[in-house]
């Protein structure tokens, strides 16, 4: 794969980065996304933020190898701490992590005033999409686009969110399934939720079984109490 070619998952994310955006890619192992975007001339400036030394160095090497040190700043930092308001970032990508971690990175970024609220957020949670949508909604973001795709036999969702003049409101079902994905109901979406249904049905069966076991155990203990009481009463 060339440096300007992305995996299908990251390509979908890249497609939502606005032309000429000032991008912060948080959790930028190897800096693949910003490097491809700059090489393809979609953007001219990016910050690649990484909190772990190894991926940070991998990102530095990738940027240097492609001669992009002028365009991409690789910063070793926790979450949005890689970004300052003076950087005038107008798009943030956070990909390949759990939705709860992405949510916590954004929430901390907001508290530390590293997130102005005017950035376009392009998020690709591996799991925990519902919790991420819930946070976005509470914070007044509107989900402006969503994608679901399969890459290397895994299903991924991409959520694009922005603060608009009037924030959208979502039903609990829309927060779980995704407002756009629910409307579209693609084949991948239906497969994903069919698998989840089968998983939950197994959970329900196991719970019913453990309920049954619990009831049997309680009955056993009650029987034993009764027998002991009878013996003790008879012996008085
Ligand atoms: N974003 C890339 C992608 O989607 O292919 C890399 C995904 S990789 C699975 C997740 C990266 O996020 C790791 O390199 C990890 O070190 C980094 N990471 C996790 N928590 C982070 C945080 N709080 N701040 C910055 N980077 C973080």
C-alpha cells in the first residue's frame, strides 16, 4: 500500500474531512490518515496527536519518510492536549478506538478548552457508538452524516458531528442504531444487528437459566432451614 492509499475504513473517514481543513488526528498511530490527506492535496496542515511513545515515533517516521515535516506536526500528548486553540483546527478525526474512549477524549478536550465546539468531528468508534452519540447529543452536536462499512471482515461505523444553530434531538433508538444508519438500513447494518440479536438472545437464555438455578438453590436452602427447624423444635 502506498502512503497516499488508505484502508477502506480510513478512506471513508478521509472523505469526510473538508478540503483545506486544518486537521487534528488524535490517536494517530503511523499518521496514515494525515499523511494520505496531505499527499493527496486535500489538506495542507495537520496535527498528528499520539499518547504512546511507539506509535508517536512511528508517526514521526512516516511524516519524515514522506517529507511532510512542514505540513504535519506530530505531537506526543494525551487526547486533545495535542491541540491549542491558536492552531485553529477546524476538523478533528478520532478513529480506531472505543466510543467511550473517544467520548472521554472529547469531554476532557472540552473541559481543558482544547475543543472550541466549532470543529467538524469525524469519529470512527470500534464499539460503544451509542455512548458516543449520547455525549454528542448532550453537548449540542448534530450528527450530520454516518456510514457503516466492512473492512477486513469487521464492521465499522463512522459518525460525523457538528454544532449547528439548532441542535437535533434523537430518539433512544436513533442513539443506539444511528439516525442515518437506521433510516438507510443497509445490508451491512442489518447483518450487524442480526448478529447482535443472536448474541442478546443467548444472554437472555443464560440469564433465564441462572434465574432457574438461583430459584432451585433458594428452594434447597429453604428446605434445609425447614428440616433443621423441625429437628430443633422436636428436640425442645
Ligand atoms: N487512528 C488510527 C487508525 O484508526 O488506524 C490508529 C488507531 S489505534 C488502534 C489507536 C491509537 O490511539 C493508538 O496508537 C493509541 O496509542 C492511541 N490513543 C489511545 N488513547 C489516546 C489518547 N488519549 N490520546 C492520544 N492517542 C491515544
